[in-house]
């Protein structure tokens, strides 16, 4: 039995796949997979921290309880491995970032150096438009000098197409080969230039498996700032939102985010269907038996497609 992973809202929805080639079938036939509706598996990317923000890495399957639509689920898969992920660094390059961009570049490099060497990473930037900053034909890379160039070669000018940057980057992220996917969004304000609307952003988030970390480095008197959006993106996907008091604080934050990504748990369960219709499912993950109060970061819902 093989599995075909399929994006489902704010979770990874994986359908069990049956291999139809049997016995005397040739090797080419043996690699031809057919979709079966026998089972579906929701995979959650879960972070656990203590009240001071330290990652908790010694938990077992028995420490977790997962609820879907208020009903306790049976955990069928559990892992806590430092596996490679597909990562997008999404950087605000609008004109208001002029005096902040050097700290952001340094933070991006700190993130890259702290990440798993097997991660596939892309850098996207947005101002009036959105673009991937890697060379043409290179959608992702783990090459540090290439990523450094990508972080530094874009113009810093224009307005802020934040919504467009998020939607574009989630679509690009989907083409990555790693099962776990993460966006790290750094911006100093809200949106004043996008063709997409807020509802488009939330639909893209719903349809993506990505965990999103956000870093807001806006000024308090910035009329376009939107910390509520950054918090909502992070909470919905199981990431975290950060708001450093000084722009230089983004460096330590990005280093910490890289460590967080490498410390998260993968938890899977098979959802119960009452029919074959599509539905939005709520999720709650709890930690028990740890002997202290812990903070869980996990996605809060996902969209189960029709079967």
C-alpha cells in the first residue's frame, strides 16, 4: 500500500493508494499508482513550547490528544524527526523597507544557516509586484551563496502588495518536493497594492499545507500596518507571529524560527466521514501527562475534499 499526498486546507490530506500491479507485472506497471478511497490520513505539523518559549522535544505519541470537530481522534502515525522541509522566505521589498532591509537580509541568512542542510528554499519578494529571487529555472535551492544573492539583489521601492506576495508564495511552495512546507513572512506593514483581496489570501491558506511564521517590523505610526492579519495567518496554520521592538530583533527571531521548524512533531489520524461531501473540519491538539503547562502550535482547521 502506497500513499499519495494531497493538499487539504490547513492540513495535509493523504489518501491511501493501492498498487494494482501484482505478481508477474513488469516494473513499469508496478510503479503505476491508483487512487483508492479506503482510507484518508490527516497529517499535522505541531510545535510544543514551554511558557518561556523553549521547544519541548521529548514527548511521545501518548502525550498528544487530537480532536476533530470536538471528537477525540485515534492517532495512527507519529514522528519527531529533523527531516528536510520546503521553505519560502517571503520578504517585503517596498520602499518603506529601505532602512530595515539590511537587518532583514542578515536575518534571512541566519535562518538559512540554522536550517536543515537538506531543506529546499526559495526567496520571494514583493513591492508593487511579486517575484521569485532565484535564477530562472531554479525554483528551490539549498545553495547558501545563491540564497544570499537572492536575498540581496531585489530593488527596495514602491508600494506593498502583501496579499499578492502570500498567494503567489503559497502556490510556489506547493511545487516543492518535501511533505512539510513552511513560509516565513517578513513585512513592515499591511497591503496597499495587491490585486488579491483578504478572502483570496485566506482561501489560499485554507488550501495549503503550509505552516506560516510571520514577522512584523512595522512602525507604530504606519497607517498600513496590519498585525491582526499576521497573527491570524500564524494561528490558523500552527505557526507563530513575532513583533520585535527593534528591527535588529528580526535576526534572532529568524534564527529561532529555523530551530522551531526542526523541532516540530508530525501527527496523523484518519478522519471519520459521515458522507462523501466536502467539509471544513476544526482541529484542536492538546498535550497531556507532561507534568507542566505547555503551549501547542497546530493548525486549527482544514478542508476535507469531497470523495
